[in-house]
């Protein structure tokens, strides 16, 4: 059965955002081109690693002789996007992700696939009620990728503060610190 690919070659917007309060947030990767919007849920750790890896690719590329892809060292101010997520209709919950580089278009490439659990009914049924596998494919230019990574780090960092003693997150309703015995 063919895979339904939600492809964005030059997106108008690609961001990580959250819904919910710290400690109970759901993270979303949201991509929009024109009126087409796709939102996929992912874990906080997936978001953090994605930002780290995107910056890693860009940092490596910027060290190439002459910086042939014009990779910015910092985030271009005109590409900063601090707006809220647009209305979210979750397409799927992310399982595996891949990250790559397309030198022919000078774009960072993200592929995201749904969780694959036999008991999971999150795949989208087609018109005949048959479940169709799907994926998200996003290609973003280097400036957009740099802005994406910066915003993602900020969103991830905006969660619950860490306890200075044990390092675990402090909940809004309190925290019982269990330090390991010396």
C-alpha cells in the first residue's frame, strides 16, 4: 500500500510549539504552506534532539571552505517566529525521525514517521476504511532551519524548572526531593 506523504518543499512556516501547562505539555511539529497545515505530536526529548542535530548539521556546513551554502552562524532576525501554533489537528504521533541534508537545494530535510505499534489505531483510514501509512517530509532552507532550531531550544527550555539539588523537574504543586544517600 502506498504511503501518504505530507510533503513541504519550501514551507511558509515550520515550528515546534506546545499545548498545555509545563509538566503536561504536548509538543507539536507544525508545518504550513499556504492553507495546507500538518501538525504531528512528538516528545520533548525528540524536539530537543532535533534542534541539536539541525544546529550540528548547519555548524558543520558553515565550516566548509567559503561557506558555499551561505549557512548563517546565528539566527536571521527576519526569520524569528515567536507566534503561537495555529489550530492543531494532530496528524499522527511521531515514532522514528530522520534528518538529512540536500546539497542540490541547500535544504535541511526532516522525515517523520508515526509510531508503529500493532495496537495503535492512529493511522489515517482511506475512503474504504483501510489504514494508510503516512509520513511527513519537510525541506527547509538554512536560515529557516537555524531559526527553527533556536525556537525549538527556547520552547523545550520553557518547561518546569529543575530542582537545584536533585535535577528533577519541580512540579507546580510541589516537589519532594529525594537526594541519593552518600
